[in-house]
């Protein structure tokens, strides 16, 4: 093991992000209390741009679920949701979020001094990620007596065809019409195009940030990305997100020029496939740091690196983006995608996270990890765990497995 006295060089953007996040949540709290403003809840790869164009302030419950995970409280809250009839092995984001609501508590109260998640006027989901989101949003629609609308695209696609895109565009138009009728609003097409253009710009900058990790040493890691990706989800379609990633990209380029790596004396480059283990990201980050292995790329952080909007119909871009995300593709596409990323980022080995309550974003259950190992000749480790429920993750066993995996990489290299 390398000298553990070597210190990280902090990423300055993380310090700026704290203030940005505080402003975002405090403003959401104010919006929920202002009768002249409306709040919409949205899934993380949902039709955010439409809501923004209508003037809604947008909240993302998945972010709150991840926050419950990082605060290591999900396992205490999930039993409340189970008591309300939700299966303990369904999405722990959903169950912990429902449990927190039933308990009348949120970490947002302690962190930002606000009441918690803002009460919604409207909830809009997209099942391109999973079906759980519609049941999750239905619970809160009933609890807050708020309108709920959804987009349901074709699932698990290989090729995304024009017919698929046309079908989803039709659903987006229906969504727009329903919002106009229910809230007596009229969509400003120019505002929608502006929102999509800004969203695309932020996503493009985020992709450029992630791609700096192709270089050696990688200036940021997966663990950094899990924190720094917040604006591309929560503030997508805003100038704030664009400004943040422009500054961050400049910082990453400075680190490249100075040879500053996320992991000094970088020895191995790892790909993380699947969800994070939110309650253990600090421990996992420190373990890989000590082993001088950088987790240089991931599917998860790349989920918001959308294709560029080059003008034209903004609904076309939204529909295609909705369909083309990794989680919504078939096994053949996913394996080819991973193969390309392994090459682009000079990956030495891949870790697949088998997230117990997230089958939709777990890709080790139907032979893919084995195929990567056999067909690509790449060492692979499958870690059992969960996105937020700490009861499914054995820290000591996982750390031992990671150490053995690094030894395997050393043997494979020699």
C-alpha cells in the first residue's frame, strides 16, 4: 500500500457548491410559502425543462433520497414505509423518503434551517428510470392533494427510432396541455427553447468535466463526481448550473496542467457500474485513495451528460434524451457502451454494484459482469449492497474484497 500520509488536493468547486446548494433549497422553501409561486416535483431525468419554462420551481425527491442515504438514516426510516404497505426490498430512495415524510422529519431542517421538502403543487414523473417513481409520486400526490402527471416512454431499447421519439413527443405535448388546463397557464415556446438550450449547455459542460478524467492522473474521481453533479440535476436549465460547470471545467484543466490528480501516484483506474453506496462513499473513497486506485469513470455520473441541443424542436431533444439514457437501453447496447468507456478511460478493472433495492440500475444480475470478464478480458468485482439501505452492505467484507481485487489487478498487469 502507498504512503497514507499523502494528502488530497481539495477541489475548490466543492466549496462553491455548498453556497449554491444552500441558495437552491432556501429559495425552494420560500417558493412553497409564496402564493404567487408554484412548486413542481420531478424525477431526475424527467421533463424538467417544461416545468422550468412554465415558471415552476422544481424539486427532485431522488436527491432527497440520496441525502437520507449519506446521512446514514435510511434504514431507520424505511420501516415506517413498510408499515404503510411498501415492500422493504423496493427502492430504498422511495421507502426512506416516504418514511421521512411519515416521521415529519428531513435532514434539510438541520442543514439549511428550512421546513423540509417543499409542498408540491404538481408532481411529474418519467418512467424511463423505473416504475417505482410513479408509485412514489402517487404517495405524495395523495399526501399533499396535488396533481400528478407522467411520461411513460418505451423501455429497454436497443436502437432508438424516429417512431419512439415521435411517441414520446406526443406524450410531452399531452403533458404541456394538461398543465395549461389545470393551472390556467400558456407555455411560452421561446422560454421552453431557452430552458432546453441552457439544460443542454450545462449537460455538455458536465460531460467535458467528466472527460478530463481520461487523462493521467485523473483530476477528479467518481466520489468527487457524486457531489459535484448536483447542479446538473437540481439546477438544469439555469444560468447557475452553466456558470458553475464553466468554472469547474477551468479548475479541472488547471489540475491537468499542474499534474494534480484525485489520487496521487495513481496506479490503477477503475470503472464503477451501478448506483453509489451513499452511506459509505467516504469510506469507499478513502479505501481506493489508500490503494492508489482512482475510480475514473462511472455510468451513474454520466447519466446526465446528455447530447447537445443544436436547435430545432426542443421537444425532439427532450424526447430523444428521455429515451437514450443508459438505464433505458437493452443489454447489447449497455455492454457496448461499457466497452467503449473502458477504452476511453484506460480502465484496468470494473466494479459492478449489485444494489439490492435497485434492480433497474443494477447490471450484474443477468451475466453482464461475467461477459465483461470473459469477452473483454477485464478483471471484474461484484459488490453486494444498496443505494441507501446500509443493512444490505457489509463494510468489512466489501473492503476485503476490494483489497483482493486490487491484488488481482496487480497480477493481471504483470
